[in-house]
């Protein structure tokens, strides 16, 4: 081919990327979602579904209270938490590859330390006790990897399975149909409605620049107007 036909294209005529519409929960819907997550159905318990794991509710709560990504939630270790001072460090992310589950750096390659509320600290303390009981019951079969949110045997929860369980949770709770990633939008929306500066929101979400936060989450600030 003697020349590239793309060279003759006027860049002003290129189609614009369509940004997905944000779907967020209000305060009432978020409370309903968390309450449903805290009370797994009898069927879930009898069949051993992920939504009946002791780690499921606190993992959903952590995502809602921090805006952390799915992989960041599932890669969190107890050493990353300082419950006494109320902080959490997002240092890793869990992803699924063809070779299996792997831990890597967060999306922008930088770890971040954020404040967590007293309500979330209480949830995590309670979960730590539940996990200790699971560890005692499993004995030598327990996989000691220090994960906060893990299967009953201590092994990592596959991100896809976690996302699937969340979709079922949304349907049971009867709230606005959202994806797990939309809890980040929900977190940003509720912070914005509370008057939290956008630079703080950007830091909590782990964006490399405030411009990314503005571009992605500007829609959630409209209610403030």
C-alpha cells in the first residue's frame, strides 16, 4: 500500500466517544442495598453462594464507603488497614488473567491512603472476628494470605464472581439497576451532595488528575446546582 488513507481524514470529522451515563443510588437506596447484603437469603446459605460468604457484606460496604474499584476491594489486606486511626491504604488490585488470579498495582500505578468512617471501621472489626472464627474452623486448610475479603478458606474471591453476586444483590434489593463499578459513581455523588471538594473526591477515587474526575463524574455534581 503506497499511502495511508487515514492521512486524508479531517480530525474534526472524527466521531466523538460516547460516555456512558452514570447510574447512582441515593441515600435511601444505598441503605436498602447494604441491608440486603447483610441479610443473605436462606437459599444463598443452603447453596453456599458467594452472597452468603461472611466477607460479602463488608466488601460491598467497603466499596460503597470508599469508592474503591472491584479489584482494589478484593486485594485489600489487613496490613493495609489502620482501624485505630481510621485509614485504609489501597496498594494493590486483584485481576483475572488467562493464567489465573494475579495481584498488581492499582490502575494508575500509585497507592493511596484514605480516611474511613467510624461506621465502616465498626463493620470491619466485626468482620475480622467472623473471619477469625472461619480460620479456626478451617484449621490447616485455611489459606493464610492476609486478605480482608476472601472465601471462607482464605483464598481470593474471583472478581467476576463478585460482580455477578453484586448483580443478583441489586435485583433482590429492588434498587436502581447499577453495576458494581457504579458504586464509585454513587460514592462520588454522595460526597458531592455533602459539599466535599472535588480534589478530595479525586484523591479518594484514585484518579491521577482532577481533570479525570471532572470529566467522568461531572454529572453527579449537577444536583448541587
